[in-house]
């Protein structure tokens, strides 16, 4: 129906044009061609002047009307340290190009009016004018030199990379069709190495080399958190086609190129909360975020900085959005500490783990804390000797009392705790599962317990504070019917047998 109406309107418009043409022809015949042509020229020249004024007024009015929606104006002042420089660069350019824009338009339309066809007036012809040539070459050249110099100064301030040894928070953004993979370096502060040949969509989207210890704590968060006023270096890269890492509120925009990391260093200066505060002062943000729910949160309350892709990289391009949160250092630390490494979550102890049978430093550290709190918990009991503490990761070669190398971590922790609490004595007990001869199990478990106390003596704990016993299979901790149960039964335990030595 609407289509039919449109066709009808177009047809009618065509008829009107043809009719006007006919009427003009007829009047021209009646009044003479010359007179008609003169009157048309005059009215066209006047209407063009009217159009010029209306157009310029419209340009200025729309700029003023939409001012608060533009980056750099109203609530949208830059949220980064360098952003103000870029904004003032834009303003300077806008000032000069604005003057030229107005002048050329006024001249264009004024000339069509002033030099409209007038009976008997002839144009002046001249082939060359040195003065004119000089003016329109030198003036734009001077303005260009000023703009380019200004631009170079800002470029040099905004673009330099950081000193390789500088304390800077670095994270990595990898664009792909159609999302960003974000990677943070974890507590070691260093991003692990990558190799594109290792990329595997199932459990290694970035191709991290798991044999590099720097990769162990790297984590892949869903949101980008950054502490306010902290210098940040983003390593920007891509996996498939060109993307563009764009943080409009921070005036940061950098191409993401497959195979060639680019960098951008910036310092966020406004927290998300502060930016929201700023927005809340403007009426256009004081409206319900969801028009269907007038009592719900207002638009400014739900504002978030965002990362977008500013390259038309494919049909899902619009979905390359990530929330960016700028928070205080305390909030950042809390968030940072709640993250778990990608390796720890997805790779540890799988077949892709090159450290499968080994203990890793973070595990040793975590176990050290755990053991200390188990000992402290036992010490506040009325009778600590009722509490058996299972010593984890104490391993022996099969059928022998020879300690394996990995056992030293746990035993060193025991030695450390005993030096700290230098008034306690402990009993080390050995236990086995029910395979083999019961008596020889008692002997073996006793020898293993002794091997442990011997190791502790070597670490400087006096033998009076240590007692070794072997219980063999007599005190099982689990069932002996499953492999796992038997494994739990083969163990070394520790008990605090006296305090205040
Ligand atoms: Cu993209």
C-alpha cells in the first residue's frame, strides 16, 4: 500500500514538473525570452542567498543542540591522561576548518548573487595575478604548518612506548571474528609466550606455550578492570583479519593486526563511578534506562565504558564489545586476586600439561599456607595430640623407604613450622594399605616414618622433638577396596604430642 502511494506521488510530481515547464514556455512566448530569463536568474540568486543563511544557521544550531552527545564536550570529557591533548587538537583543527567552512560558503553564495546575469554587464578577464596567488598559497601553508606542528607535538606526547623496565600494568587484547580475548599477566606481572601453531579452540585459544612458567598464572577475564591513575600498556593483536581496539572515552584507537602486536600506553583518570556522577548532571541521562520500566534505574546509573572494534571486520563486527571498568586500586586488587589462571583451570594435570607430575611453585606456596593453618588449628585444641594432620605430597619409591624429591616441599614446611613453634614435639606416623604382608607393612611404614624424621633432623630439628611410629595397615583412613581408597591409606601423618617443651 505504502509502495503504491509512493509510486503515485512520484507520478504526480512528474506531471507537475511537466506542467510547470509548459507554463514557463507559454509565458516566455508571451513576455519574450529575455525578460523571463532575467527574472528567473534574479529569483534564483536571491533564493540561493536564503539557502546559504539557513544552511549555516542549521549547521551551527545542530552542533550546539547535539553538543553533549559529542566526545570532548558536556559530560564526555576525556577519561584518560592524554585524552585532553587529543580533544584540544580536534578543537584547534575545528576552529580553523570552521572559519574556512563559513568563509567559503558565504563567498560561494554571495558570488552567485553578486555576479548574477545583468543586462549589459561583462566579466573582467585576467590571466594571472601574483598577489592573489601569493595570498592563497601562503595563508593555507601557514595554517597547515601550525596544525601539523601542533599535531606532531601531541603525537610525540601520546604515542611513546614505555621503558622496558618501567613499572607498568600490561594486558593483552586479541581480536578475532567476532570477539576479544583478553589476557592479564597474573601475579608475576609478565605475559607468557605464545606460538600460533599451538592455537587450539578447545583449550588454548591464544596459543600459549604452557612450558613457559610465565603462562601459568595468566588469566582470561570477561571484563577489563583497570585501576584509576595507573599507567597501562595494552598489547593489541589479532588472530584472523584486521580489527581495531577502540576505547572512545579514553581517546584510544589502535589497529589490531594479525601477527604484529601493536601497543598503546595510557592512564585512565576517571573511575566508572566518577563518569556516571558526571553524566547524572545532564537531563538526557536522567531518564529511565528501560522506557518500559519508568521506575527502574536511570540511564546514567547503567553507564559503562566499553571496548569496541572500529574496523569493519565482518558481519558480526557489531558484537565485538567488552565492558571496561575503571576502579580504585583496592577494588582492582580484590578483583585481580579473585581471578584464576587459564592454565590452572583448563590445562593443569591434563595431557597438555608439561608439568603434569610435578608440583608448581604456586601449589607449594598454597600448601605451605594450608599446613600452617592446620597446625595452628590443632594447637588451639585442648589436646592437640587427638588431631592427625595428613602430610600431603610425601612420596616414596615403591616398596622402599626412600623419599622422592617432591616430598621435600612438604617436609621443609614442617621443619619451618617447627622452628617457628620451637616448643612443640611431634609424632610422625606411617600407614600403608592392606596389600602385602601385614607385619612387613608395619616394618615398612615404620621405616618410612623414620625417613621423614631423619630428613627433619637434617633440617636442624633436634631428635628429642621427633618420634616415628609405623602403624602398617591397622588404621586405614579410607576403604581398601578401591584404587583411590588404597592410595589415601598409604600416607604419612603428623601429630603434636607435646607443647611447652
Ligand atoms: Cu573486529
